[in-house]
C-alpha cells in the first residue's frame, strides 16, 4: 500500500478518489470505497512511521483514526 517513491504516500489512492468524485459529482456516496482505501493507506503510513509520516494526500493521524473508527474499521 505505502510505497517508497518520489510521490507522497497514498497519492495514488487520493487521485483515484478525486477521479471518482469528478465522475460522480451528484453521487459522492459511489466513491466510498475509494475514500476507505485512502484512509486505510494513510493509517498504514502512520503506523509504519510511528505517527510521524507526512503526506499531502492524508489528513492528520487523529482525523484518520476517528474516521476509520466511525465507519466500522479497525484502528488498532
């Protein structure tokens, strides 16, 4: 999921979400799986970096954890 490269962590997931939102302007609920993938990717990146990782594609760690928890995802 989180790859070593010159682009920010989770950038691919963020771009896929943006493309989906652009295609589904009036039905953003159709992009829920893309949003979940982005937040899971961000959670993985934060775990791998002890919460110190940074990416323009990811919200702050506490936002990611809260969103995942509120949407039935494991945040251990």
